[in-house]
């Protein structure tokens, strides 16, 4: 663990004690309705970090992830961030989860700019940390929500589905996706035909019949959902029960496997298929594509280490997923971060971290698409992938033609 120096207060804010481990900080939902996302993001990252630590670390130093639960709520995320910076003296912040939390943490990054605190690879595609003044404090691996929903709109319009409605979480996450849909439709001279919202924290057992009725009245031929897996599954269930059989698309943050598991369970209970006509946008390749070196490595290390968060972060029993898009993204986040840390000569420090990352150019992390960063480029990937459901399993979407109007 972190070595505490009695003379630490005499050192510059970016300094670390000789011989200490490399401590990075994470705030995510490990409890509550969206805990599956935080747990799997952590598990994927730790599968790679455990491997690095067990094979020599970074020049003999272990990477320690100091993680705190924020329940996918802004206030705890702010408190956790202050603690990570002020008390834990972390080198950097890593793999934060969610737009409503990350957007509220951004002003802290600016306030701590004299300490060189940066956030790496948050699990959100929102715009605020991709635009001034906060873009300088954040490095992203994943593509943005604007790119995800833009791709969904483009593909729906190509097959003649132009009456697009939006179901979204009424906060920064949902509005970011909503705005992306609005702007993507505007390119075609179109507008959102109907919209309905829900409050963050809703569960699969909650009723969303009122939201479904609102959207049904707009007579959409496609729906884009900006939701978490519990609310997303509830909406799909209630939409199908109300006779809405149009394609429903979800963005990557929904947690595809959690969403499908809930719908498969509901299908078994009600005796009808709730997994038909679904599509998901993804920001990393499929973990089933074993032609990719990173996928083979991910699958092997998840089996070898099968990491779990510390027991103190979990208030209820949790059954981990074997593989998922969320844990694979966490794995790639960690792999990319390790590549950055290995570029330091000696102990990594905050003073040189930005320069190291911005001078990396193109990096191969084993996904057949190079990751690039630069002084004016803080997003590594732009590619969007699409999946659907077949026989209760998530599979790559080969063609949109089945939904042509």
C-alpha cells in the first residue's frame, strides 16, 4: 500500500515517496440500481492490473486502485474526489462512471489544476468533458454519445425509419443523448417526434406505462433509449406490452448484458419474447471476436484472476458476469493506462503526465484500431459498433435491412 512520508507536506503536490506504489483513484457505483456497471468496469480493469502487478508491475511498483462508491450520485462523487486528491494523494483519477457524476466533478479538476490532477477514461460519452474549459483535464478512450446516437440515427434513416422518438433519463446523461439525437436528425431536416423521461434510480420492477403512452401517441417507427439497464428493460417490457413493436435502440452505457438478462428473465416469466427488435451501439469491439489479440487476452485474464471489488464496497451479494462490454472497456482502459505509465523514466508523476499522454501518437492495444492522443486530441477512439439479440444472446448486428420500412 501507499507509503506515507512524514515529510510529505514539504514536497510539491505532484511528488511521491521513493519506492511507493502507484495509487490511482476511482469513484463509481458499487451499490444501488446501477451497481452492475461499476462492478464490471472495476473487474475488467483489475483483471489487467492484477496481471501487471503479478508480473513485475511498473518498474517493480504495483498499481493500487483506491475505489469508492458513489451510488451513481453526484454529491458522493464530489466527496470521493476530494478525498482521493486531498487524503489519498492519488497520481490520477481513473474510470469514473456516469455523466451525472463526472459532470459535477469537472469543476474540481479545474480547481485542482495547480496539482495537475487529470481524469482518465471515464465511462461516459457526454460532451462537457470533451469541450472547453474541461477537455484539458480529461482523456477519453470511448467515442461520444453524439457519435453513438448519430450512428443510430443515420442507420435508421437509411432504412426509411425517420419518425424517431427518444426515451431518456432526466439528467445530464439523458440530455446529452437527447441533444445528440436532435442534432443528428436536424442534418436530415427531421425532428424528434416524441419524447418521455424518467428519474435516475428507477428499477426494472417499476412501471413506465405512462412514458410508453406518451411515446406511443407520437407514432414512432423507431425509438432511441438513453437509459440504464433497469429502467431500459422496464421501458422495453411496457412498450412491447402496449403493442409498440418498432425497433428500440440503446446506447453503450445501458449495460447490454444486464439489460438482456432482465429481458430474458421477463420473457420466461410472461411467456413472450421481449428481446426482439433491439439494437445497441457499442464503443468497444465484441468480446466474442477472438481474432483480436486484446479479446483473447481479456478472456484469459478474466478467467485467471476473476477479480471482485473489496467486500466493503458491496452491500449485497453479486454474481459477476463472465464477460461483458463494460468489463472489456474497463480492461482496455487499464491496458491503455499501463502503456502510458510505462513511458515514464522512473516514478510517474503528475507534472509530466499530460505531456506523456499528449505525445503518444498512435498506440496499438490489440483491437485492430489504433488509439491516438495529442495536444488537441483527448479522445482515443471514434469507432462505433452495433449489436442485436439472437436467441437471448448479444451478437454483432450484420444488417439493418430486416427493419427497413
